[in-house]
C-alpha cells in the first residue's frame, strides 16, 4: 500500500528544521526557489550569486588559505574533528532536510549524514599521517625526501543526489591538507548546503581562530560553477555530476593547467552467473537498482544474466518489483521515493520508449500518485528485458530503470559489462572462485569499483571513490586520495663537503 505526503505541511517543517540548524535571515531571502520533490512545493527562497560574488568568495578563500597553510596539520585536523562532533549532534535534523530537499528515503538521508561523520573521523586521523617518503639517493652524503604542501583554494561543485556527502568528502580532506574550499552546490539542493555551512560555522566558532573565508558557499547555477572553474586562483576543481558537465569542466580546467578531480556519471552492471546464490542476488539487485529511485551514480542499471538461470531470476525480480513500496520517503516501509523533478521523469519515459522501439519488454515505469500530487514525480521502477545492449542501454538515465540482458559464456558477460563509455561500479554474483577472480583481474571489469556478491551501489569512505573512462577518473574520500589535494616537492639535502656537478665530476670547496 503506497502512501504519499500531505501537501501544505512541508514548507513549515523545513523552516523549523532550518531554524534549529541555524539557517535564517538573509540566507532565506532571494530569487531562487528551493523545491521539495516530495510534493513539488516551494520550501523556501534563497539568494542567487553571480560571477562577481564568486570572484569575491575566491579572494576571501585565497586569503584564508595563506593563513591556514601555516597551521600545523594535526591542529587543522582538530577543526574537522569538531565539525564531525557538530554533525553528530544535528544528524537527525540534517538527514530529515536531505529527505525533504533531495527526496531520499529516511534511512538513506541518515546514511548520507553518517558518511559525513565518517569522513571527518577518517580525515582527523589523516591529519597526523600526511607522510612523504625518504628516498635512496645516488649522490654521496645526501638525503632526499618528499614533502607534501597545501595547494590553495579547492572549488567543489556538487550534484543534487548527494547534496551533503560529496562536499564533506572533499572538504574534510582539503581542510586537513591545508586548503580552503569554495562550494557551489547543485541549484536543486541549496537548503541542505546552507545547513551544512551553518553547522560548519558552529565547529569553526568552537575551534576559535579559523580564518574568515576558509569555507565559503556560493549559491547559483551553471554560471556560478563556470566562474569557479575559470578562476586561476583555484588550483583544484573537484566536480561531481553528469558526464556532460565533466566534458565542459575538464577542458576548461586543463586549459589553465589546473587540476580537475571529476566524478561523473555511471552505468553500472552486475553479472549473475549460474552458481550465484539467488536469494542473496535478488535482494542485492533489488536494492541496488531501485534504491534512491535509481538516482545514485552507483545505481545498478544493467543486469547480465546467464541463460541457465535467466527465467528463474527474472521471475523473482518481477515479484520484487511488483511488491516494492513507492511513495513518501519518510515512511518506514518506502524503498522508492520521488524523482527529483519533472525533467527526470521526462528523460525516464524517453528512455523507456526507446527501449520498447528497440524490442525491449518493459515491466513497470509508470507514474503513480499524480492525481494527489501533480507537482511531484513518483514512478514504479522499471525492469526492461532487452534483446541487445543498445545505445539506450549504454547511456546513463538517472532514474530507476534496470535493463536485463542474457549471456552464454563468461567472457561475453565481461565484454557487455565493459562495453559502455562509463566505468564507475560493477559486480559479479558467483560462487565460482575462477569467475570471481577473473572479474577482478586486469582482463575483468574495467570499473573503478568491482565487487563480488554485493551490489555496485554505495561506497565506503575508506576506499577512494571514483571511476574510470567517462566517469572522469577522479578520486575523492579515502585511501590515498588526499594526495590530490596537495602538491609534492622533492627535497635534496647535501650534508657533505663536496658538490657533485655531474656523474663522477666533483670539486673541492674552500
Ligand atoms: P549535473 O551535471 O546536472 O550538475 C552537477 C553540478 O554541476 C551542479 O552543481 C551544476 O550546477 C554544475 N554544473 C553543470 N554544468 C556546469 C558547467 N558547465 N560548469 C560548471 N558547473 C556546472 O548533475 P546532477 O543532475 O546534479 O547529478 C546527477 C549526475 O551526477 C549523474 O550523472 C550522476 O551519476 C552524477 N554523480 C556522480 C557521482 C560520482 O561520484 N561519480 C556522485 C553523485 C552524482
């Protein structure tokens, strides 16, 4: 039984949460409407910043960086630790706001804030581990080592579907690395960005002497993002969003020899082998494909199933798809909340039409709750059996569509997995060790994430999160991705009395 939200109540709920989080006054006055995908209602109005304001924010951030870079790294880590503590205190409110503004179900809203807390913990420890190597030198009486230095201002451009976590992955690392951050969030999620900014200010006040401008929020559309991208005082641009956005941002940053960290679209597949545990597979596939209404970069979009188990698996998936609850993301039983807006719905329907035209059989995909909520876009997730991997299948449609394809030989399944432009996440379901290891090997999956017996969606902050090919290759969050936020210097120290001029040539000094 689906339940949909009551219209009329959400704006005041949002106001109350924003007030508790410390957002009010001028931050909630301006020309841009912040809407809720739950009902389509306007929750609040926010300011819109143009190129001039972005320019001033960058100037402030650059000045802040000049001071912040001299603060010892473990002390910088203390600021991030305090931010994590403030986030713990407001987790429920911030998660509820993520649900209201981005439409995520309650557990995923809470999960996103937990990711922010996790990266703060990770980065606090990291602030004492920004290690360089000591390197064996060929010169006598010399020592050679590498030193890591802050870079400057990091411009963060983020997508609507991770409205708070993406900034945190970047900012927590950037702050401990000694950088300042200017953040241009998605124009679809300004309220959560204002809330995060307010929570960060609480941490900064507890810390005491954070330079003004260390963390700056600029609200605006594509032009505000472009102003950030083109400014030479921003040596690093970390942009998360569609491949179309990355195609514009990447060359512009490269033209001025800046560093781009790009995390772009995905078109993630799972291969299901004859030996797979089907109970586990059905649960994992259903969650990875339908969760967050298919609006995750790591959502499962293609299922490549062995002939021998195809009919049994698809029948079980159809039952799961038929029984899933679509509706109010705040209701405990709901797995699938709304699409972000009408444009997303239109794109989904175009993809389904193209799949039908190419011989696909579509189950689900229809709009629900339209009569009660004409401004909101809820859909039943679509399962689409395809005769081949067509252009539509090979494109990322940011909606809950799972294309199902058959395979005979494992090599064919790996080829299908890799034969799309994007290279984000992938999985294999098998109990055959050889298939599992082959999938993870150099001749297996070409994706940044390759999993065995777990769906492709979601990523832990401990592993660097990114992807290959059209996904941009950028790495945010864990592992050694901190190096992308710093520059490396190699230092050579001569503690001898001779100065080698060239191989074998020296002269005596004094
Ligand atoms: P989007 O590309 O429409 O917008 C993302 C951000 O880029 C927004 O802040 C937008 O204002 C800005 N932007 C757009 N064009 C720009 C330009 N030319 N110059 C500068 N800034 C520009 O993406 P979206 O619809 O918000 O998010 C969904 C997309 O993001 C999907 O493709 C999804 O796969 C991807 N995504 C990827 C990851 C990842 O880690 N790989 C994570 C989340 C989302």
